[in-house]
C-alpha cells in the first residue's frame, strides 16, 4: 500500500510527540521556517512556546528535564539563534539531563557559500552534545530525530539536530515508526554480595559513619531514611539532592561546602566512614575527613573513585543497593553518641536560623523571605533556584517536603537559570505551584521573559532578592583579599518593571510589606514578581571557621560570631561531649 505523504518537518514533530514531547521552546527565524510551518500544522500534538531569548528556551528545557526526568525540547535558527542555545545546553549537559535541540540551517542550495546567517554549526555543538548531526535528506528527518532522542536518553545529555530548512518543506512518505515504545533504559547490574558484605563490615567498624547522597538517589528517598534508621547513621547530601529526604528529618543535615549548613560541615569533617550514594560531588576533597573510609554506590563504573579514594565500590542502582544493604543488615538497637550529637547539632542550627524569621530590619534579612515562601508553598511546589548567594540561601532555608521539587544549575552554575526553569516546569506542570527564586543579578539577565509568563498566563511566583550586588563573587573577592571589583550593580524597581510587562509586581522593603505582598500574591492566576530589597550581608560562611573557642583562636571566633550574628550556635564538640 502506498503511504500518505507528509512534509518532513511534520513527520519529525510526530516522532517527537511519540516520545512524549508535547511542547517546544524557541524563537522563529527564516532558516527555521519549515519547522515553524509544521508547528502551526501540528498544534494538536506539539505546543510552541515562544520565548524572548533562545538562551531562555534552552534553560527552560533543561529545567523542565531536571524536574521531570524526561526529555524536553528547544530550538534556535541558524547563526545567532543557534549560538544563544549553547548556555542552556551546557547546563543540561553538566546536570546530566536529556534535551533535544533543533537547530535551523540555511537551505542546502546555499550552504557552504557564506550565505546570510550561515555558520558551520556542528563544530560549535561538538563539545556539548552526545549526538550532533545535520540531516542530509528530507526522508532522514524523522529517523535522525528518533536516534537523537535515544542518544539523549541513553547518555543523559544533549542531542542536537541541524535542519537545512528546505528539507523540512519536502513531502515524504508518512510511514516512519518511532522507537519510543521499544526503548529501554535502566537495566543495571545487581550489587555483588562480596561488596555488600565488605561495606557492612566497614560500617560496623566505624565509630562515626555517615550517609552522603546525591541526585542519583532520587528514587531512593524511602530506602535512605530506612537505612539511616536501621543503622542509626546520620545523613547529608549534595545541594542538588535536596528534596529527596524531607528537610525536617532530624538526622538529615543538608549539604557541605559553600551552600552548607553548619551541621552539614560538622558531619562531613567528623565522619570516619562515608557511604556515598549516587553523587559526583566535586568538592568533597575540601570538606570530607581525608582519613574516612569510603564506600561508593554508582551506576556508572567511570564514577567509582572519580572524586575520592574508594574502599568499596558498588556498581548498582542506588535504590537496589540500599535495599540490599537493608536486607543484609541487622537493626542497631542503640543510638550512638555521634548520632545523637548530629541530631542535636541540627536542632541547634534550626533554632538559630528560625530566630531571624521575624526580623524586621530594613533592608531585610533573607530568613523572613524564606519563611514566607515555606509557609505559602503547596505540597507539590516546584522551586527553581538561581545561581549566586540565592543558591546558598535556598539550599539552607527552603524547608522541602517529599512531593516538592527543586531545580538549580548545579554544576554549570549559570546565572539567570531560575526564571527560564520556572517557565519550563510550569509548561509541563500547569497545575502545580511554581516558584522562581533569584538574586537581582540573575533575574536581570533574563527578566524580559516575564513577558513569556504573561503571554501564556503562567501563575509563576518570581521572588527577587535584591542587594544591588553580585554577592557570591563579592565574597570570593573578599576571601582572596582583593579589592571589590565590578560586583556592585545598579539597582532597579523590579516590581514596577514586572507590572509594566503585564505581571503583578510588588517591591517590598519591610517585613510588613513583605507579608502583605505574599498574601496578595497567593492564589492569583497571573505571574507575580516580588522584589525584596535585602541587606547586602554575606550568608554565614560556615565552611570557613569552626565556631569553637576551645579549638580555634578565641579572638577570631568572637569576631566571626559578632560579624554573622552567630551567637547561639554551639560547637559540634559540645554535643559530642554531652
Ligand atoms: P551529579 O553530579 O549529577 O552526580 C550524580 C551521580 O549519581 C553520578 O555519578 C551518576 O552516575 C550517579 N547516578 C545517577 N543515577 C544513579 C542511580 N540510579 N543509582 C546510583 N547512582 C546514580 N553542592 C554542594 O553539595 N555543596 C556546595 O557548597 C555547592 N555549592 C554550589 C554553589 C553554587 C553557586 C551552585 C550553583 C551549585 C553549588 N553546588 C554545591 C552544586 C554542586 O556544584 C554539584 O553540582 C552538585 O551538588 C552535584 O550533585 P550530585 O553529585 O548529586 O549530582
């Protein structure tokens, strides 16, 4: 039987829909006209979401893929549109999520003639992409996109398909079958008995063992808590793994590093054994006790020993390995001094941070802002955090519960990621409460896309913490003893700017104004921007000094405590000796 004919671009969109992609972010261009035409024809299966900058489209796709674990799509036209995609694609690459990027190209008849907007796109995407091809015939278009999606899933990365625009207009037979239903991932090896036995032996011998988990354990929240309870081991995680275990779980200390909590740093430093599950955390060498024994669970054999010496490597899926450890071990009856001290240390930290939640200094501290966010967040809220001091504050002060999600440009750390990721996550979860939480530096890089939120009536709550500074870099310059250079930024009234773009904007300076704005923002069906003028105060750098007059220079401790209002924080030693 002779198949019906269909334009190649339409056939390509049908393949994407078969893989579950039902929308794509981008901005039209002449070299992308055949696909724009197909997007018009195929609106029943593929929604086009028009962003105001291709970088925002690519970051939206990356953010969406982080929240869903599924492939998301973006596009840019030849030349500048393609170049603008790069930043978002690198973010997807480094946080290991699948993204498909369609890239426009001039027609084949004028390719290689230095034509208007023509550039050689494949070399530019060579480093970022796990799959990077230019289609050569119209008939290839559905096939190449099908392969691209397979590769993006297989390698948790970015697939780029470049399309000379004349090919998309050509009719081809409408008989291509996507491989979406056949494709399988996740057949991981079972952990080896010998490794499990050796791991349990080391845990038994340890006096101060901890569990450190990363986003590779995202499906294993229950098993982490069960193992922590069964073996009476406190836990901490990478920043990116926030939300896998409830933040108020008493034996979970959050992170180490610059975004650390004090109990997180204390735990990493004191541990004599680390059960490292599904993480590739790169700064462990600075924070983990160098003499600690190290057991690593990862599905990727190249990650075992990648960042740290390993005593036992377990090549397995985190959930399976943790279940095996649970079955193979006996419950520990008594809580150790270390376990009890860790819990008390965390409680002390929680009391200290809560003591600022009603602080009404003006400009405001950040704790009252996060108190409002936590109080108003729904059970299924999605928080999209930006890069900078706001990453520290968000990881520390958001009180996440299972069912909520967080996205962050974690490894690539590109500023301006929160507004786009909020657009990406709201597009895929229209009924969930979506937040973007940025500093003024990150927000002002992408704020034009508040217009996108308005256009698509996305009720995103955008919170901007404005301190008129690139605060994260300012702190780095201070630490290096160099003069502050280029870090002060021109302030603006982002609430008024948002109102001018059609959103509901608030600019607040006092605790009373903050509460009024949040109350007004809740339940609206339109995008909201709340610009909070905060003090340019550095978040407590818990990683820099152990607040303990017995082990540190008392004068330094006193100055540190005074500077960061850290009265009330007790040294971990005090809980261990209790
Ligand atoms: P990844 O790097 O993605 O590693 C995940 C690992 O899990 C991989 O090895 C993978 O192979 C494995 N895996 C995947 N699936 C499975 C599975 N099913 N079973 C087993 N293994 C699996 N982070 C901090 O922790 N502290 C900081 O102080 C900090 N500071 C930051 C500051 C800023 C401004 C920003 C933007 C980010 C910061 N980060 C910080 C983030 C940090 O840089 C890391 O990118 C992030 O924490 C790494 O998270 P991860 O190890 O969980 O994820």
